[in-house]
């Protein structure tokens, strides 16, 4: 049966005390709603409908690239009303799966079971809580079928002892859901149309109500404030750290590694504390990541070591390289094998050939550096003229003296040397020493300025 997924994301989230809509609050480096949409796509849904309301334009703009149908809930009249807004776009022969934009960690296998439970009737996702206080209890009959959901304030002593509670996630054929939603009443204290009321309707019509018990509480944790958001962040962080260790990675302290994307690893990878990995990160065999490093959308080759306090952002690093400490590799950079980038060296939009070194206090930007080049301390590729960027080319086996200013556009030939302290404004020929210094003079009678009294 074709599957249509409805994600309810219209809530304001007042308890967040933020100008950012609740479903855009960041979780593991992405908006909460992005996690739910990713799960929906993994289920291979035929259509994904997101019901939005508060901060709607901001939500739509943040997720404009997603293949979803946006449905406006202009008035916040309850969960049943929210789902009803999406139903005109869903054919009767589809199955409907209802998710929540602030319940971002439910897993695909769990939802597959929920979809199966709702194929012919009504499927509910429930969970067992050690302390179910405040939640609606699931009341079953002798055959195990769900009879009703009773809220705590309406529950008797026996019902309050039940620790199976309703998560709100459900699934049913669209033709049945459409009929039940049309019959909802708002004769309650809040004046809202509650989605949970369809359970009673299904029971009256003798439609089977099947409950799927979620295997973990963490999957169905909702987020209403920053405390709960931090708790969920910690849960995700622990899960992802455990997954890395099961892949064979050594983590010095699993509680102090933060994975905010997809990380693939080779064998015998070692990661020290306070490492943050964002986006798509690939770590080759025997890669070692020192403490306090930040990696984003990058590839690190086998046997490479990142020393402490490095930033690697959208960069490809080859095998057997040594990076840092305190190095910054900026976007669109490529480092080939056996490259050394030392302390306080910044590389931006540059390619550095195999075996080359820039070990101290250097900026390499918009440059092509050949193989086995030595770049001395304090070297700067002066790539910006105030309006445009220009490239520097350094040939194989060149030696750049400390304190050199390479004013682009400029080429340093293969095997060339630049003398320390030179400002190179014209191409330096291969295999020769180029010196560009002002004549040194001493000013007689000069006195250091004094502060005015």
C-alpha cells in the first residue's frame, strides 16, 4: 500500500523561550525536524507532508531543499485538526503514518512495525515507562487489543498502575483516518480536536487497534524545553559514540566526542577528548585525532595524525600527514600524502603536493604548492589586492625562506629559493635564489617617541 507520512510541526514551543521555532532547534547539528524528515525518507514514503504553523516561513526556508509538501495549519486547534489539514492531499488508497516534528529519534525499524500494525486497522506506538505520571495510559482487553487511552486525571486506581503510555504516533488506512477525523469533536476544556479520540472511534467500529511497544524510551522522547533538548543531545551523543566503538574506534572518553553527521572509519582509529565531527567525515586506517579538534565534511587518509586543537573544514587530507597543533585547514583545500602542516598554519583553497611542509606560523591561500616544498616560518601568500583574489604557484622542491611575502599572482619555479624576509612580487626563476629586501640602514640620532604628559 502506498505510504503518506504526515509530520506535525506547527507548535510554537513557548517553553523554549526562543525566537527560533521549536522544530528548528538544533539537535546534533541539525534542526529537529530534519531528523524526522530523514527518517520519513528512509521509509521510502510516497509523499511526506509537513504541517506547519508558528514561524512557518522560517521553517519552510530552512528546509526548502527537502522533497516535502507543506501544509499550513493557520489556527492551532489540536493534533486532530492538524492532521486533517493534510488529508485532502492524501488518496484513500494510501496508508497514513503520523509523526511529530519534536520527536526526532524514533527509528526506522520501529516505524516499520507501526506501519504494519496499521495496515488494516489502527496502529499505535506505545512505550513502557518506569514512571508514567502525567501520560495517557493504554488500556487493553483480555486479547491484548487496545480498548482506549485514558488520561491520568480520568484514570482510576487500577488504570493509574498501568505503565504503558501513548506516544501519539499512529498509522491507519487513509480512508479510515479521513472518516474518523471528520467526526472529531472539540467539546473539551481546551476546545481542541484531539487525535487520540480516533482510538475510541476505531473501537466502536470494531476496527482492530494494534499497539506496537517501542523498544526504548529514548526513541520517543519529545522536546519541549532546552533541558529536554540537552538530554536528547546527550542520548544521541552516547548512541553515536557507542556505534563508533563497535566499529573498532578507540575513544579516550565516549562522553566527550560529539558526532553531528555521518562518520565512516577504517581500522584502529583513535579519537581523543572534545572532538567534534560535523557532516560527512571519513577517517582512514590508523588515523589519530588529538584533543579539541573540529572536523567538518572532510576526508583524512590512513596513518595521518591531527595534533591537538586543529580545524579541518571541507578539506581532503592524504595519507601519513601530520597536522597541527593549532592548524586550520579551510574549505576547498587538498593535501596529498606525507604533508606536514604545523602550529598556527592556515591553508585555504589550496593544493599542497606530496611531502611538502609548512611547519610554523604561515598562511597559504589560493595557492598550488608542488611536492617536497619547504615553506619557512612566517610566510604569507598575499592573495588579496582589496578587490580580487589571485593565485600563487610554487614548483616542486622549492624552498621558501622564513618571512617571505609572496604577492600574488606570482610563480616560484621548481627548485627555487627565496631568501628570508623577501617580498616577492615577480616570478622567481627555477633553481635560483631570489632576494627581494630593502637596503638596511641605521638612522643616527633617532629617538623613541615619548608619551605626552
